[in-house]
């Protein structure tokens, strides 16, 4: 906003400065040179009116208009009211009014100003028109070069080239005689978007250069390749019988306002782009004259700039000659995966044969004649065949002299692919069998995994819980489990023991608090006793690698009295049970087996596992 606000201010200051400079020149006795121009332009058609404007000073009292080098003015005008300019009106242009014009103005205190720069006022239509052409053509790809040729049989002076909508400045060139005509060459290029437009050329005699000939016919210079190319298609297809209706469609992702269709460009660009607003080009009932290669372009209104050309589309017109015959070797019924040869044969001369499949969007295949001896034929090999090759085929013949004119179509040949049902059945059967085997394998692995979990021995559990050799034992932060050979291990920490009963293999465990078994424990230790009901779990520790939390122990506090009672019974027994104590240190379990108590030789009723939890 600030920059926009400054622009009018700077413009006003600049105008004030210029006006002040002109005023200072007037005050100092120096009269500035006026400016001159023509409206509608300096090139005027014979008999048309024109206005010449002269701009001087607000202090001017009179304006003079001079033609040529004469000192006497041809027109004298007073300044317009409250204006620093005046106009000189010429009602009808002719050779007498054409020429070189200048103007001047007078200030009473300072006298006359110097004359303005010269204005070349030209009249056209004094002589016959020359011709204008483009070589190699008026349609030029961006970055290319083109030459505009202006020629005449009568004009031998100077040729002038003008572009409509330009700055009214013309290019001038002296002609040369060529094949009895005067010609001038105007090179244009490398071409860009600014070169696109309408051009005309004129001729003038050397004796009077302000009287020009009539203008040549307009030449529209079109610049292509500025936008992405569209696509061109044919409906109902690119191969049609003579007399059928055909429509060419030019499509593009860009929002083009106009389209152009060209034919048989070859290596040279087209001579014209006949534009239309619809992307559809109906060709009507086609004949031999419609056969050829087509391209299309897209562009926008009020512009001479176009897209790149579309890919070429060959339009083939059938029905010009007698039909050939089409056969299949070894036959029209082919097994899946085999090869088949379609033979197109003719009794009359064709140097090219074409094979098309009905309903296929692809262009016909074509083969050149290999053997020049009669009968004339071409072999189209197809294979390994699949279901895509199944369908109806026809063949045509043509000559290289008229490659887009084809013969009548051959009789229909229906190609059938056998073995398709068997192949699909086998494929479906193999797929179903694979899915079933995969499902059985996954079920077997799942069952085996569950059984292994049930049969895990304490030694395997201990091995899974051990850290690799050499790894330092991590120290617990809040909770630590210790293993000792006796519940009365000498520790300096308050130790909490939880009794765990494993009454059923598939159910969870029960945790309870239990006080120290030994009076020698000054820290008030509580033991966790794990009673296994199964005989196969005689020794070892089966614990989860996850740390026991205080929250879990507190939730089981209500079972403490029951666990203490069980522990007292086990300690008072004549044959103490085989007891194992486990020390858990940051998920690392080490177990030590306590020897049987010497107080009793009876076998233990059930093994017990104790886990010591140290609370910091």
C-alpha cells in the first residue's frame, strides 16, 4: 500500500518538475521544441481523413505546420482553449498531402520555437499491391526462423513491411530482380510469441517514397509449440469405409478457446491454421479425398500463439479396390498359449496389407509385401495367444502411391481360443489349495506355540530371564528382589515376601504378604511362597519378566493372614518341603535351592518358591 501511494506522488512531482523546467525555459527566453503525431496513424489509405497534432506551450499564441523543406507553412492554427496543443485536419489523403511534416509555435515574449521532429505521413493505394509470402510457411514453431518475401512486377523502389498493432514503424528493404519480379526478403527469427500477428507489405517508387502501393493480402504469422499438445482421435475409428460418417476430435487438458486441424504436414509446417471454437471436426461422408494424416492445435482467442501439434492420426479410407482373402494357419481355433498365422492374400497387386480387429481402438497392423510373385500375400503372426486375441478380424490391401486408400475389407475371420475354461479352472483350483494349505500351516503353528507355552520347564524359564554374559546387572530404582538360600538372609533393607499359589495351570497366581520366617531377620522380611500343585514343577522359578509392583502386593494384602498360616505349617512340619528362594533384581532372576530341613526326613508335600522384594 505504501508503494502504491508513493507512485502518484512521484508522478505528480515529476510532472511539476518538467512543467517547471519548461516554464523556466520560457522565462529565460528559450522556447522548447514541440512534439508532433498523426491520428489514427502515419500510414493512411488514399482518400481517408487524418489529424496531425502539435503540442507546444500554454503561452503559445499560434501554431504553424510545415511540409517538406519549404519555409512557408501549409497550415496555421491557433491553440485550443486552455491547452498547450492544437490540431491540423486533412480531410482526404492523397499524394499531394503525403510527405514529411514538422510543426512550430510562437510565444509573444520569446518568439518562435524550433521545429519538431519530422513526421512521415504516408498515403497508400497509389499503385497496385505486391504479394507477401512466408518461407517455409506462416506457421512457425517457437524458436524457429521464417522469411517474409515481398514481391511486385512494377515496384522497383523500396518495399515496406508493417505489422498490425505494432508501433507503426515499418521495416524497409531494397528489392532485387528475381525471375522477372522485384523481391525483398525480410528475415524473422528466432521466432517468439511477440512475432505472431498479421503482416502486410507495400511498395513505393524511389522518386516519391511517401506514396505507397496498395497493401498486400494479410499474412498471419502463427507461432506454435507454446502450449502442451492436445490429442486427436477419430469417431467411430481411423479406418472407415467410403461413404461413412467420420468426426475428428481434438481434446486437451488446457482450456483452449479455439482449435485448428491440419492435414498431411509431413516434414514441412502447414500453410494455414483454420481455426474454429469447437474441438470436433465433422468430415461428413468420407471419400478418397479425406484419406491422409491429420494433426490438431489448440489456442486462445485474440492471439496468434498455438500449442504444439498433436500426434499424427492416419485416416484410412477403405473400399477403393477389390477385397483380399483372410485365412488362419493352422486354423481359426487355437489353443491357449500357441501361435497362429493370419494370411491376407490377393490376386491383384498390393504392396502393403493391413490387419484390423473389430472393436479394438488400436490402429491396424500393416506389413509390406515380401514376395513379388503372384499370389500376393502377407502373413501376420499372433502369439502366444490369450483371451485378448479372441475376436473378429479383417484384412485390407493398399499401394504405397496412395497409402491412405485401402481395398474393400476381406470376409470376416473369427479367431477362437480353446482351453480357456480348463486353464481358469486349474488356476482357481491351485489358488484355493494354496489358501487352504496356508490356513492349515498357520493353525498348526498356533497350536504348537500354545503347547510349548504350557510345557515350559523352570530351567527354560530361568534361561529366558537371564541377561547375556558380561552384561551388568541393572540396579532397581524402587523395587528389588533378592534370592537367598534361607529366608533369614542377612540384609540391610526391609524385605517384603509374597506367597504365590499356582493351583491351576491355566489360571493366575495369588499374591499375599508374609512376615519373616526367622527371628534373626532384623529388617522384618516378608516372603512370597509359590506352591505348585503339579509334581512336574519340583524345582525352578516361573516368574514373569515384568516387575512386581507395590500396587499388586497391596491389592493382595487381604490374603496375608492365610499365607502366614500356610508358612507356619510348612516351617513346623517334621519333613519340611523343598523350598526355593528367588531374588529378582531388575527383571533378572537367580535361583538357589535350599537343602531339605534336617528336622524331618519326610518328602515335601509340595514345592515352594519364595520371592524376596526389597523396598527402598
